[in-house]
C-alpha cells in the first residue's frame, strides 16, 4: 500500500465531474472505497462547508491548460469535514483522448485565521505569505522575548529578526514548507531589538482566511532555548547600525511619521552630500502599521541615474509616488524633472525639398 500523504484521481471536465480513475495502490480515498468511487462524481467529497464554486472553477481552469492549487474543506466518509490542499492539472490519458482533470488531495496542517488568536498566547507573530512578509500581529510574550513593542514591529518584515548567525537556508525552507500547507520547525539564532542573540525554536504553521483559498499567512511561534554570544559579524553589524543612528541624529532626521501623507525631509547640517528622505504614504487599503521598514533616501547621484526615465517611471523604480519624488527634487534645489531620454525630433521636410530642388535640371 502506498503512502497516504497524497491521493490522485481523474475526473471529467464537464459537470457533474464524474470520477474516471483513481491511483493504483489505494484501497480508499477519504475512506471512500475506490471501486465505489468510479461510479460517483466529485460531489461525493463535498458537504455544507465545501466551497463548491471554488472546486468547479479549478476544474474548469484545467480545460484551459492551467494548473491551480487551493485549500478546500472536503468530507471524509468517516471523519467528516477536513481541510485539504488540493491541486488541479490538465490530464491526457493517451493521445487523442479527451482532456480530463487530475486532482491531487494532500493532507494540510493549515489552520483558520479565526483560530489564530486562540493559540497565540505564547510568543508568536502572524506574517503575510507574500513578500516582504509583513508582521500583521504578535502574540503575548513576543515583546518580552525580542524587545519589540507591537506598534514597533507590526508592519515590519519578519526578516527583522534574522542576523548573521541565522541559518538563512533553513529559515527560508521552513517558511516555504508552511506556504505549501505543512507545519515545519527549526532551532535558529535570532536577534532582539537590543541586538542580543537568542537560540529559539521556531514553529511555522500555515494559515488560511476561510475554509477555501490559498495560504494567506504563516504563524510563527517561538520558544527561547538559550542566549548566544554574538559573533564578530554581529558585533560589526551592531556597530554599523549604531553609527547610522548617530548620523541620523546629527543630521536632524526624525523617526517615521504616522501621517498617511507622504513626508519628505532634507538633511540638516552634518557632513557629506545633501539628500532628502521620503517616507512613503500609507495606501488606502493598508492598515496604519503597514509601511516600509525604511525611508527612501534620494541623492543628487540617484536623481542623475533616474533622469533617463520619466518622472512617473523613476518614482516607480524606487517605490514612491511621483508627487513625493517631485517634492524631494525641490528640497535638493531641482525645480523641474528633466528626462534626458527624449523621442527624436520629427524630420524637417525642408532639407529633402532643398535636395530635390538641387537635383532638378535647370
């Protein structure tokens, strides 16, 4: 008997999606006898909590040659509703055979978003599954472990916790496994707000918003194991960060404002080339905490590099609005954006006419 981690079956594209075949080596799928399944439709796995529209949409995508993957609540014959990670792909049994859909059902360890608050009483962080992996909220004990207050860390990337001693490959693999629907854990060295190092057991759990759909979040749970002495690389990084903070204080740069409007500041005093800092404004669909971790520093050299683009294209390149970039230019004494790459001027017809006149016989 094969491993029951995943189970495959083939169904028709057209409704009601008859089950045509099941993978050899299985006696049952979700406790349904495979011999009986070949007389059934895909509806045998559905119930009141199943998103039937999402199920049918994924099957129809296979008709267009598109593969897809989503979480669905499917019904086990004995155990009832279960959250499964289901993949759909176009399938041809043999040349000339009508297109069907191959469905792969995999056990998922994902939890529902509504259950996160109930299990996040220990140090934890709810993180978006998309880059740059913003922290949406933190659980009890997070501040005591890492030193970050909720208002400081929410909206920042979970990568704020990594340091030179962190096993980046294991960190990324663990996160990727969670995004694939599986719980994973590792012992890693992470940093605190005070640049102290802790060896921590990290458990990543996938989170879905509803009973169907992709994994939207990953829940990080932390358990402190021991304090770790910083390496020379960490000490150098901490010294560099301290130098940057001191330079910011000398130049009069203030902390990120809470205003949703774009804020542009010019360097004050200090040494070095002048610059302006842009604090990108909060988008209408973002919460107040969802802001980039660092402001955008605009220098004359950067403006020179971007001058080959239009104002809007240049602003998009550095992730700010055109209005904010225009304000930064004015802070640096540039009254108007000058795009160096311009379209060639239209041909003047006077020169060809003059050549024709010279070539004409007297």
